[in-house]
C-alpha cells in the first residue's frame, strides 16, 4: 500500500470503529500529538486513548480531503467530525448525548509502511460552544 492508502485505511477503520485495524497500521512507538495536552508515546497509550474516546464519544468523519507531499512520508487530512457526546470527559462540559459537527484536521507521518505520528487539531472552544447550546 502507498502512504496515502495506509492513511485512508486508517480513517476507514476509524469510521467502522475497527480499533484493532487502526492499531495495526501504527508503529509500536507511535507519537500521538493531541489538540490539548502533552504528546502520548506508544501503542499502549494510543489503545487507551481509543478506548476513552469510544466511551465518551460516537464520531464519524466525513468530507475527508487528503494531501500528500512529494516524498510520500507525510499525509494531511482535512475532515468534518459528526459526533455525539455520550459521557462526560473529565472537566469538560457535562455530556447529555449532544450532537456536534466540527471541522478538524490531522497530520500523519509514516516510516516503513507504519504510521509513526498522528497530530490532530480542532477548535476546542467551538466544540464547547456546540455541546453547550
């Protein structure tokens, strides 16, 4: 598979909630750079992140547009998150099954056919506004 196809498969797995399929595409030392907070390193921390997200959110990604660079090592993806906030996440707004639609984007880096970095950005104040309405 090409770098682009690997990343497309990663997001296809996300939309199917195929967490094992997503994890299989990651390197053991995956660097997960989240929108808020410190980077998480390692497949076990990524697995824990997926479990937490699955517990608190039900999300589908739509309108995905992929961008690659000439060397084929990095891929960016712009998308729209369609979600349901199922369970209160830490200190965030109380969850009451609110729905939201939020633009977001990710940057991924690959080495030897495995994703080694996932960096995701979205507008947290906008998300809070959407689930607080």
